[in-house]
């Protein structure tokens, strides 16, 4: 009789640090979710257009969640073979290298306080090279203008930054630095996907670009080292390797196993983000999209992506619930919209804070067009859902034009994908199948996959595809002529949103 004990099961932990909450999730070696712990953090709105987070609150929440999720799974710390981090992108933190205290609240990716600064920078002679070097348009959406703003609005901060006393990071850097020791030897790094959202990384060399640093007036001394998405960066106090970091949308692309060129996913939440893998060469966009790093696994060549972001999708449903009281809970919109067969000629464009890709009109404001006395709340609910479908169509049309490779299928995830009517509308708008995976937690799953690859829990990316299972699939059912007519009318409504605010207006 053998007295040998069976080897302990091994797990990988994902930390999903999002805009409204942080979560820790444990996955087993088959990629199955084992346990999850979540905690929200406060949102600060110091002025119109300004959004902030308390980085210390987030750090403490994440530290507590790591212990909670292990306890909930009833396992020991040594069974966790790696931690992967996915994070809200572009949110900017500056902190004191010696004390670990932030110099102020983190400025969130939704914040628009740098609009005037960006307008001034855009008038400089070298502004045209920003997109050529970084792959990104010069917008207040990204981190570099926020860093510049912080350095200019706190007395003495720039001098301290130039002396190397101040560190910059997006949320991945902030968490990794703290989890690996903080002031006592913390590792100051970022990954290529987050670095690529700063306007400071050269998209071709995958390193900080001296000309971009000079253009934005940002000292190199504050910047973290840039690493791949899957390698061991350091260890926690309990010895768990931190082995992956990805921006949340790239993590979702990876979690959806979009490993090859032409494969695309869209995450539908408060806002929505559509990424398509373009392979190992960056594809410059001529149609209003962002060229960005998709992922880099260890020393393998980086894969790139085109990204189109939609500012208001789930937000529009929340508006219908919270401001108009037409529904009591978000899922009720599907029932209400199903009381009618079409939109009755009504079209909604949710430019609450401008239009993102591919139009990029910050001065735009939302409209409801085509109103007649025939319109009911059912028609309005249906038009609200269709607004997300037509925004997706705009982004996909731009991607098809940039890549020359028409989309053949869209993989979807996020909270809005539980709405079956919306999924059918998206398939109808695009004219391609829409597929929802069995496990919708693709952001955390992508971070877990990358971390597991780094430590050998999974031998290769091919095996990860076998973990993917489909929960729902929708095929286009709208006649082509009807699809084109409806899209044209919605696009006309979108054109009406332009020039509603003056420069400097909230």
C-alpha cells in the first residue's frame, strides 16, 4: 500500500483592478473559476469633467482580496503558483519613492481636465509625430497629459521628479510595486500594453521614446521599466510570483483566445471596447482607430491590435433606468424593447461626453432623432439597444477598412452580453455571427492565462483554446437592404450631435 500523497492542486490568481471595483479570482489548472472576492472603491468628482480614485484605498482593497479569495477556496498560499494582473488603463498615479505615499489622488482615464493642455500641445510643430511614434492620436484619453498636468499643478513636484524621488505608474505598476515590497525593494515596472497607452512608448521599439518624453516634458527618471505580459516580475511577501500584467481590454482579448490575426472581441460594459488582432506588425489606422499592443508573451514577438472604444453603451441603459425611470433594473430593457417589432423610426446617439472611435468628437452631445407622436417607451428602449449595435458597426467598418480583412465573427463578453436581443441586434448590424463564451470573466481569465503560461502551468497558447466553450451564438437575420437603411439613418442622427459645446465648456 503506497503512502505517497497526491500532489496538491495548483491554482493561478487573477487580480482584476477595474474602474469601480477590484476583484481577486482563483482559477484551477483547467481554467475553471474556483473562488472570487470583490470590493468597490470610492469615486471622487472634484469638479465637472474630473474623476479621481484613492490609490491607497485600492492598494489596501487588493491586499485584502488576495487573502480572502485564498481563504474562500480553502487552499494554502503555496498552491497559488502565480498572480496575473489586469487593470483599468490610462489611470495615472504619482507617488513618493521613499514613503510610498501618492502625491495626490489618481487621475482616472475618464477625466477630461487636460483638454486645454492637449489643445496647446496639438499646436506644437512636432505634434504630428506623436501618432507616428506611439500609434495613438494626441488625446486627453491617455496618461502622458495627466502626468504633465500633475507635474505642473503641484509646487516643487517637477524638481522632485527630475531628481528621481517620484515614481509614475498606471494601476499595474502601482500594485506590482506595492505587492513586491513597496518602499522596501518594490519592483517598478509596467507591461507593454499599459506602457503603450501613455503616449510615451515607441510602438516599434517597445521602449520609452526620448522625443515623446521631450514633447510632453516628462522626466525619464519617473518611468517604470517596460516588460512583456508574461514573465516573473517579482514575488509577494508570501513568495507568490507575480507573472503577468495586461491592460484590461488586452486581457479580455487574450482571455477570448484571439491569438491570431483577424480574431476580434468586444467587451460590452459601461463603455465598450472592440479589439482585433492584427498580427506581429502594427497597422496604422487611417479611419479613427487606435493602434496598440495586443500582447507579448515572454521573448516572443509582440502582437498588435486595432482598437475602437465606445464611450456610452451600458451607460445609456443606466440613463434610461436612473434618469427617465422607464425601467426598474437594467435587464428589464430587453423585455420593454421586445414589446415592439422595430424602433418606430426613432434613433438614439449617446454622446453624453462626446463621441469616441471612430469619430472622436469631444464637443458632441447626445440626441434622440426621428421622434413622432407614434413613439412609445418600447420604441425608445429598442433604439437605446440599437445605439450600441450601430456604434459597433462604425468601429467594425473602420477596422475592415484599415486591415483590408473583413471581420467574419465577433466574440463578445461583459455585462451587456446577457441581453439576448442586443446580441441579435449586433449580429444584424454587422452581418456576421456573434459568439458569447461560457465564462464571461474574460478579463481576469486573460490575466490568469498569461500568468499560468509564464510559470508553466499551461505549456502553450494552443492548449488554452481547448478551455474555451461557447454559451451562445447569434446569426444575422436582418435583410441587407434594411440593415443598410437603418445604419444610414442612425449615422445621420450621429452627425446631428456635432458642435454642441464650445471649447472649455463641460
